[in-house]
């Protein structure tokens, strides 16, 4: 009769822990390895040096009668560490294990691009024997202080400890299961678990000193001194632009927000983008879309009943943008949309000419659409005038077309004068 699965379960758990357990199981593996290597060395020494060891055992039993109760094979095995001929066999497993350990460490260093071989050795000893688990402290480093001692946790992952302060949360990934999210406290990382994202739960501030965008007409507009505040989305959600930590539970972050933050990251040539870069990119793209949807006159010389800065702020408070930020696990707290100006100084000077007070003479090219070349437009007008004069000369050579000539000349003069006056 086959044993039931329930009866084999303790044996399976024991074997699993013996091969891959942590902490005390690592010590058990080390003890077993030592006894196994010592046993093999004793057997090799006893078999290959049995004549020499047998003679020494007989001499000891002759001088020490109380050793006569020990069997001769066991006596030979016990004498192997005390003779130079058999002691050499103890170095064979030691050298073999050290050589295999160094090769494994060198392989790990090459795979993970570790700066030091000691990190690989540290990782192997922690995995095999549970010796020297490192601790990665999250949020405890003060600005200006020296960086903590390097460990393999950042590059390879567990086993090791995470010591997380109250102002941070950590997303940990595993290849065979869903990601874990750890908050404040000390947590143990098993093999294969690696820190993927460290989220700062404090209110964040960032700025865009200078950026460019194109208006509806295709004119380059410069936006400067954009500043904004944001943070990880909380539970329950906060009201945009009126958020405050006063009276609310500190660091009441949303687990789903952290998952959304991890899933929304994109891969670039420099690797995975971080949270700050993603938020700044969304702010930048929103401002650029707003500039593209408006003309220069609306942005730089708006009507009395329109304020582009207020309209842009309302865009950042819209439901569509809040939904885009929610998919990144982020909520916007406040924003200063900065200042609009021409990027090209020539356009700026030409456009300022149209801002003359009433009663002053208007510039000759005030009616030309911004973004076109003014001098080129004036040259085209001159060419048109020359064509009209040539046409009139040809008509004057025909005496039968005098009546028609007068009508055409009057019409052309009126048309040209109206165009130039406009």
C-alpha cells in the first residue's frame, strides 16, 4: 500500500528546508558539509594508508591496553588526522570546495556586474550557510552623510533584511509570484526577491526651469519657472490643491497606488524611468498640449475676459489629468504654471510693435500674421505692383481697348490701394 501524501508531507518539508531553508537551516547544512568532508577524508586516508596506520594502531594498543576495546578499522580512521601521510587527504575537499566557491563567485560577479568579488562571496555564504545576512536601510540616510556599506541586495536581491522607516515604502518583486509591498519595519527578503521601487511617502516638490512648446501657429513659446508638488496617492483620496497632512493619518498610502506606479514605468536606453521623471514628463506634455491648442495672441496678449494661466491650472485639475496621474499612483497637490514668452527674440520685438498705444502710427507690417517672414511679404507686394504696371503698358498699346483700359486701371488702383492701406 502506497503511503498517503499527508504522511510524506513532513519529509518533503524537511528536505525542502534542508536544501533551501534560511537562518538555522544554513548552520545545519554547514555542519553536514563539514562532517561529510571529514568522513570522506578519513575513509580515503584509512584505505590508502592502512598499512602505516595499522602499525601505529598496534603500537598504541600495546602501550595503552585500554584502547584494545576499539576495533582496528575505527582505530585506523581515528588516526588519519594525526599522520602526515593521511592528513593530506583532508586538504582535497577543502581545496575543491574553495575552488568551486571562487568559480561560482566569479560567475555571479560577471552576470550581475558586481564591482567587487567579495560581494559575490558574501552572497554565496549567506545563501548556503545563513552567515552574515546584510541589511539595507531605507530612508535612514541623512543628506550629506556618507553612503552606507555596499551589499549585494540592490544588485542581486535576497537573502537579507530590509529596515524601512515610516516615511518610505518598498516594492519587492519575485520571478515566480506577484510583487510584495513592505511598509515600516524590518522585513526578510528570500532568494529571488529584489527591491524594484522605493517610494518616498513625503510630499515631493520639483520644478522645470525652462521648456519649449509650439503655439497653434507654429511659433516657439518658452515656458519658465514651472513648479509643482505631488505625492503618492493616499487612501482615501485627497482634494486636489487643498491637500494637507494636518488632521490625517500620516503616510496612509494606497497599496494599489504603489502597484500602479510599478506597472506604469517605461524602459528607456538608460533603464527603467523613476517616479520623479515620469511625473515631470506628464507635467511637461500637458503644458505642451495646452500651448499647441492656443494662438500667440491668446497666450501673450489675451482678451480681457480670458486668462491663459487660469485655464492651464484648470486643465491640471481636470478629471482626465487626475485619471492619468492615478494610473501612475500619484496625486498632484499644487502647481505654479510659470511664465510664457517668445523663444525667438526677433519675433518678440516684432510682436511688441503691435502693442503701440492708440493714436500712434501703426507699423507697416502690423497686419502680417505672426510667424511669416515680414520682409518676404513686402517683397511680394512690390512684385505684384510691377506686374500691374506691366499689364497696363501692354493695354495702352492697343488703341481699341482704351475704354476697357480705363476701367481696369481704376479697378487695379483701387484694389492695390485698399490692400496696402489694410
